[in-house]
């Protein structure tokens, strides 16, 4: 018991880790620019990931972007353009890059 208490104290002050499923680089690798059949799974993954992050960021209490009529295809194009135009950020988590792309393309009116 005496050994467990210091361990628990150390754990309380340890830094929290943040799991990142994909970075912008990994998402960029899934983007397709042609319609080869071998890349269809990547295209579906890319569109699904963008749509998922878009849904989550729209459902939060403080909505970060505003556009009710955007299609998934349009969101994918916005994110693709953002990733292409900001290669210096591709090491960052993909979900934050998608949110930034949508926020810049579809800002909320104040």
C-alpha cells in the first residue's frame, strides 16, 4: 500500500496524452485526384472522415462553422483545397485541420 500511494500521486501530475487518429499528411495521402478503381476505398475513407468531423463540429455547443446546405462533396473540396494550400500544417491532427478548413470557408455570422 505504501508503494501505491506515491505512484498514484505521480500519476495525478503526469501529463495527459492526446490520441490522434490521423494527421493531415495521412489524410492527404487518402485524397484522390483521379478515378482509378484501386483508390476508391481511399476516396470513400476521405469523404467519410471529412463528413464525420463536419458532423461533430456542427453538433458541438459552440458551432465552429455555419452552412446548412453544403454537400459532402463540397466539404471534401473545401478540405482538399485547404490541405493543398497549407502544407506547413499537415503534421497537425486531421480533425483540427478539417475544422479549420470549414471554419474559414463557412464562418458563422455574428
